[in-house]
C-alpha cells in the first residue's frame, strides 16, 4: 500500500474500501450478477511483484455494466477506476470515479458524466443536475478545482464534476471517500427512480451516446501507459476495450474518427496528442446553477 513521502498515506490506505462499500450500497438496491468480462480479467497478473490488480465487473436489471479496477503498488502508486453504465433503455449519467495517488499527490476526477451535452441539452441538465448542484457546493472548497484543463478534457464532464489535485493525506482521502460515497448514492437513487424508455428511437439514441463516450474513453484513457507497463501492450488493449470500456465493440459500429473527425491526420490515423483542441479553463466553468459560463481565453 501507498506510504512515505509528501506527508503521504499510511500503509492502511486502499481504494479497495471505496469499491467494497460501493458494491455494498448497490446490493442494497438491486441484484448484482457477475458480468461476463469479470471471468477473463479477475485474476489478471501484473509483471511486477510489488503490484496487485483487482478487477471486478457486474450487471443488474438496470445496469449494463458496473466495474472497478484498482492497482496497488507497494509504497508507490494507488489507482482507482470505477464506473457504472445503465442499460440503453435508460438515459442515466455515467458514474465515474478515477483517482491516481502517488506519494506526492492524488489526481482525482469524480463525476456523473452526462450522456448528452448539458449546454446543448438543457432538458437533460434540468432532469439530472439541477437538483444535484448542492453536491458540488458541498465539496468545491474541500476538493478545489485542479487547475488548467482544456475543453477537450471537459467534453464529457458535468456541472457537478470534481476535478482536483490533492496532497495524499489521510484527511484529504477521508473527504474524497465521503464525496465518492455521496456521488455513488446519488447515482443509485437516480437508477432506482429511472423509468424504462419504450421509444426505440430514444433507446437507440441512448445506446449511441453511451457508445460515443466509450469510444472516446477507450482512445483517450490516461491510465493506458501504466497498464501497458504492468501487463504488456496486448493485455492492456484487451483490458481497456473488453473490461474498462466494455461495449465499445458491441454497442455501436462507429469508429473514433467517425465520432470525432477533428482528430484525423492526413494519413487517416488518429492524432494522439492530448488536449490539442479548444480553450483551457483555470477555474470551474459552470455557475452555481450548473450553467456553462467558461472563464478563459484560448489555451
């Protein structure tokens, strides 16, 4: 477990606790069954002895995929990658928690990622985020905005996103745990209340919106280089496409460049440069009501 350096965490810290309690909370509301992807990735073995990978995935009546990956490197790195995706019959936001903790700092994104752009789709923002703004008011000082971020990275964030960089102290991680559980419980409440869509057209639109998100995340996953180092390129690719963003090869057929043609290079390949497009934002670019206001010049 992570320890030492930078006023860091003691040996007792683990993101496993986050996963365990989130699964407990989910089981209180619905029946979880192991997802087919769990069998393949549950016992994935890193090529470094000091590292433990834990991969779990489930489905439930309204949940297409709920999965978690934790990476624990002794006295070094702790990673949490947790997400929950609804069935396409529901337009629920995607619960997403990503945390990367080294002895020096913790980089965190916690959000209910919108299926539809909340600036363009005000009805979607009203449906899911209007009543959730107190959440971000509760945490915006405790977990302050993490500094400059480009509109590329902002593409799938909601008005209640927590994007923060913290010193990895026990106190900070207690706050992070509290925020994680609050966001998790809110997502589960939304799932509970969600009414099954009957319009084939709307279900198809939800499916495509989720596929677009998965396609983006599978291409842009910031943890890919670490995974490649730990389990090799082939296994890392499989883990990203068949576990972390499972559905990218089955929910739709569009490619990354069909969704995001601005990334095409002359030879037809994807421009891999990160954050190359759009303005950058030094502070939270939403107001207290969740309306996008922006705050920056060109990045």
